[in-house]
C-alpha cells in the first residue's frame, strides 16, 4: 500500500464535521469529553419538553445514569428506556415495546430521542424516532467504535426481520452526533476490532492513505490509545460524510459504502448473528474483493492486501469451515441491493478506490459466479 500520511496533521479536538442533509445540516461533534456538552447540544439542536434516552442494558448500566443526571441538572427532563443488548434485539418487537413505553410515559410530538449506544441502539432508537408521532428529533450518541466511525452518521435507521437485515427502516438523519472516544475505554477488544472493519472499508473504497495509516497504526489502535482512535474516527467520519452528502438516499455513490456488506449481511444472518457485524463485513470485504478480481474489475492483489490487513487486526477473513457456499448465496437474495433478480455488489477497482459512476457504482453478479468464488480456496 502507498505511503503513510498522518490523516489529521495538526488535528484539534473536539472536531466538528458538518453533514448536509435533506433534513437539514447537522454536526458530528467528536472529542474526549464532548459527552459533557450533551445538554447544551440538545438545547441548541433539538429543544424538547422531554428527552427519551434509549440504550441497551449494557450501555444503560455504564452511561445512562450519567447522561440522565446531566440532563436533570440542566433542567431537561429525561426518561430512560432500555432493551437487552445485541443484534437479536434489533427487531420490530423491540421497536414496538419502546414506542409503547414512550406513549405510556406520556411523550408527545414535542419529545426528542437520545440514542445512547452502539449501532444497534442507533438503528433502532433512530427508527423509533423516525416513526413516533410521524417523526421526532434524534441525537445520536455513539458508544462503540463501529457506531462512531459509521452507523451514527448518514441517517439510516431500521430493524432486522426474519427475511434479512435492515429490511424495514427509514432515512431519519440525526440533529447532531456526539461522539466521545472516552466512552470506548469500556469497550471489549472484539468490539473495537469490529469497528476497525468499517474504518478499513472507508479506506478501501475511498482513501488509500487512510488504509495505509490504519495499517501503520494498528498497534496503538488495538491498544485503544485515545489520540489515535480520535484521529481514526475523524478521518472515517469525514469520508462517510462526504459520500453521504454526495448521495444521501443511495441512488449512486453511497452504494460504495455497501462494499463487503452484501455478502457480509448474508454471512451475519447465516451465522445466526453469532458473528459480529464488523466480523461478517471483514469476511465479506475479502470475498467481494476476490469476486471483483475474478470478474476482472478489481486489480489483482487487492483481496490479499485487504486480507493481510484485516488478519493483522485480528478479524476473520474467510468463511468458517464447513459452511456451505450455496446457503450464503441464498441469503444474499433478500438483500436490498437485489435488482431484477440479480444481486448487485459494490466492488473495488483497487485498494482505496471503489468502482466509479461509469460502472454504476455496483455490478450485478450471477449466483453461479459467486458460488465459485465462495467455494474456491482463493
Ligand atoms: N445505520 C447505519 O448506517 C449503520 C452502519 C453500520 C452498521 N450499522 C448497524 O450497527 C449494528 C452494529 O453496531 P455495533 O457493532 O455498535 O453493535 P452493538 O450496538 O450491538 O454494540 C456492541 C456491543 O457493545 C456494547 N457496548 C456499546 N457501547 C459500549 C461501551 N462504551 N462499553 C462497553 N460495551 C459497550 C453493547 O451493549 C453491545 O453488547 C448492526 O446492526 C449494523 O447493521 C448501521
Ligand atoms: Zn456495516
């Protein structure tokens, strides 16, 4: 990979990354300690008569008390709601329970939701906010690396259903994102790694320098050194923000963010959600890079370069042994990216560059080709 550049020379924190959205502009506020500014941020961008702080039970235990106390001290009444942690909770049932609890607590159109947690909380609390009384504001407060670099930005919300991941949902951009890397101190290492998978994705589709920097910085990243994590988050958010601003509703360039995800979602679902989202995406990226090479669209060596980097981070890079390729391929067919019967894949041209507009951002691939790629040893 190409030369290493500091992704944030002289970067100052807190950093504010501005995102333009059809629902209005919002800022990603990033930096150690920014959580303390939450009451001010809420008063500024989402004034409400009541705040509903939604977390999963792990995050509720760790951070919700602190957030509720801060809001209380600022004279901003808060109601805490939580649900069991894990992807298995990202369902219509949880959405219904949270929405009913808000109704029972007397929340009206003048409430606002604070999504406090990882991507599961962000997606489901965002969807609750998108639909409650036809839409109330949400402020995203991501507490996993994955949610900081990816899920909290861009406005996609939703739930999983038996037919597949994220198939029911809405675009509902946040009024602000408040990302405090101090909250990552409590995050388990496997979750940190899963978040790095999405940062690798950002480098892979749009920024070879980011990719090289991650490779060079992986030791301090895995040691969760705050300054290095903050630099990583900032660059990834900048990349994601740029792409989302160019194409908020995924008519074009935003499809690139699905690199590794068409197979990744299928693998995640086929594992019964035992693989973490980021782990499934790591496998998906390697296999989709290999698919691109087989189709002659991706520079040879790309899949191996990605495999080495993900492996060095400690992420899985191949399907678990004994897995049947046809089961995974069958699972891709419910993906939203399916179009006229063929599933579309956002592929790379080379590390740091996705297929461009001239290739339609994503290409339709026949199931047979996919089975060959999955079944081959690589
Ligand atoms: N909307 C989007 O654009 C988008 C983008 C990427 C991923 N996603 C979604 O995000 C989800 C994955 O997100 P995730 O990886 O954050 O999973 P997650 O929300 O399940 O969090 C992972 C685990 O970490 C725990 N946790 C969270 N913060 C913690 C902290 N600070 N300290 C200790 N433990 C903590 C949680 O309780 C959970 O057990 C998937 O459902 C995926 O589809 C959405
Ligand atoms: Zn993802």
